[in-house]
C-alpha cells in the first residue's frame, strides 16, 4: 500500500469538455444500435470522453518550449540518436490508432537538449489527429527550429489499424516514413550511419 507521501499520478480533464463529449458519445452508442443505459455502458461515454482528451493532449503542448526548457551549451559535434521511441497516434481519416516507433537523431551545433525531450517532442505531435507523413515532418521541423543543429533525421515505422481492422485488412503491413535536414540530407555517409544505427540491436 502506497501512503500519500509517495508518487501519485493525477490526470486532470476539463469538466465542460468532458460533459459535452460524453453527451455526443452517448448519442453515438444509440446510433450504432446499443443501449447506453445498460449497466456495462453507463460510464462508457464519460470514459471515452476522457480517453479522447488524453489521446489528443498534444494540441495543448508546445514542442519548441519543451526543447528550450532543457537546452544546454555543449561542444559536442557527433550524432545524438534516440531510437525505438514508442508512439501511439490516431489516423485523422478514420480516428483509428496507428502504433509504432520513431527514431530521431540530430548533430549539435553548440547546443544539446535533454534526451527525454526528444521523446516528448514525438509525444506532442503523435497525440493529435495525424497522418504519418506530417508527423515525421513536424518532429524534424520542431527540433531544427528550436535547436538549430547541423542536421536532423527522423524515421517512423508504424502499423495502421485502419488498414488492419477495416478496408484492405492487411494485418502485417508496416509503413515507414523519413525526413532529413542538413548533414543527414546532404552527406550520404552521415545518413547511412544513422540508418545503420537504427537497425543495430544492443547485445
């Protein structure tokens, strides 16, 4: 049992937004042929309302501010890579999840950022209604604009449940997108090093 002096996570939701969303989700349940008054569904509209706010929280965060909150002067000129960053997003066409991982690298130009902030940038843009192509560019642009490094590289690999659960129903397909600036775009050896590193597993 954890006493009240320990860590406790608290999720806060806008009450008015939750109420309005829950009303509409209750109507959706009726429209698909369910009974929102039955026991198992009584709290579902409110739960979904809160879940949707959590899944789209990226609209209320600023990636540049996050990066600049942990920027440090450092004379390091080699690649900084954070790979296998889990991401969960919602396809804007069907509002069905796509799930995958992001690999993000940059080459500092006098400034570095806290490693956790790389993952936070991915989180900011993935927690919105998205397409994978835009998500890749937004992560790259945010780091390039805030940090002004010598180059940024982003690769995302994801499975889209809108392809697996409906439509074409191809469960094993994986979509890969990439975007590069600076040294990664202009120097083939640098880009190849990045691609090699993201494919290398630690023993």
